[in-house]
């Protein structure tokens, strides 16, 4: 009887997971379609999918749309929507991983200063060094800045004995302010004619998405997310405590450092292509846990999917609220994320 009950419970859990994944995938397809369709020049959904199918198989559909609309769909909005999905998924997965290894529900690439470090590196490359390493210059500098910010936060938390969850966030916020002050100095010392371009990195945006550059964030996202997915069991152990993880054979310090480095790599590359987009890594993992439970083997993929959907709709709002002008997407995520942060603090207090 007990074995039958366990089998039934596993079957129900698998069914709920399958239904959730199916529903999220449908929501992702719908969100992608809407993101490509809406804008200053609306494009019917039929035209959107017609252009996409025609690009995949040119002989499948007879084109009935203008070249202008095809250019809007394929050259502008589709790469922008794909970048939004990558950035949303990457930041959400990093946030879920950081929350696990720090046992801190408020851990987030933005709050811990990692995003600010990435922006500092990108601004340094754009205004002062130039593309000395070709197209990889900005992503590499952004990664170096994000990794440097991570090291500083860990060092400050150790020096100040900020081992608790709240103190680690405070250390990250303090380091973030310092790094952004340094970034402002770089902007002040840079060419005034070029300085306006770095506003993109300060406020966040997806308007510079191009097909030729999407390979870099996609490659980093697949490799780093794949590694984190494979270590989901270790992340579960870390949420219980360092002693428990150590008894299971996990090198606690080394694994935590590896997760921070992987998180810095993902965040740095995403910041290089999208600017600073805050609170995605804070909000989405909590939403995922409410829907699929606390097991990181489900939380990480759920966070990736929900993060992609969330940033698609944030970009939709950014492009439509002040149309035909694009609002910085960081403004949208900041408004939503700030409200969510307050709600989360209130919820933790009432628990």
C-alpha cells in the first residue's frame, strides 16, 4: 500500500510538472508573438508568423507583405525579442542559484553589485579602451567588471563579518553604489559626444539587438545554465546548510565560488548586450518556487522560462507606454521589482 501511494504521488507530481511546462511554453510562444507584433508600427500576427516561416522555408508561403514589414519583423523585433528571452532567462537562473548558495532570499545580481560591475566594464571599454579585442571587447570587459564586483562583495562581507543574509545584501548595495560612482567618473572623463551612448547601459535597453551578436549571449547562457542545471542537487544541499553539504561530499567554498563566477559570467555578458536590468533575478525565482516548489531541479528551468516571459512583457511595456519612443526597460523592471521587493519583505515579516 505504501509503495502504491508513493507511485501515485510521483505520478501526480510528474503530471503537474508536465502541465506547468506545457502551459509556460504556450505562454512563451504567445508572448514572443505579441512582442514581435506590437510597436510603433503594428504588424498582424499572421504576418509575423508568415515572415518567420518564410525565412525558415522560403518556398512554404507566398509573401503577401511589404519589404518594410518584413524588415521590421525579421531585422528589428525578432532579434530584440530573442535577446529579451536570453537576458530574462539568464538573470533569473543566476538569481535562483545565488539565492541557493547564499541561503539568502534577497540575493540578486543587481542587489549584489554584479550588474553594476558589468556596466562599469562595458563603459570602460566603450569610452576609454575602444574595441581592442574586436567584437568581444565589451562582453569580456563586462565579465571582468562583474567578476571584480563579485570578489569585492565577498571580500567586504568577510572583512565586515557580514555573513547573514541581510548583511550580505547591504554589502552588495554598498559596493554597487561605489562601482556606479566609478562608472560616473568614467563617463565624466570620457568624450562628451560619446557619453550619451552609455545611458543605454545605465538604464537598460534591448534596442541594439542584432542577429550577428546573439550567438555570444546564447552560447554563454546554454553552457552556464547547463552547468547549473546539472548541479541542481548540490544547490539543494547548499540551501540546507554548509555542514550538510560538506557531509554529502560537496566542497562548499569551492562550489560557492564557482557559482559566483558562473553568475558573474552570465550577468556580465547579459549586461554587455542589454545594460543594467534589475530585479529580474530577485523576483522570478520566488515566483517559480511558488509554482513548482523548492527543488532547484525544477526551480532553475522554471525560472528560465518565467524570466524569458517576464522580460518579453517588460519590453512590450517599454515600447508601448511612450510610443513611438522606447522607455528604458530598466525603468519597467525597476518599478515592478521595487513593488515586489516591498511585498517580499512584508511577506517575510509576517511569516
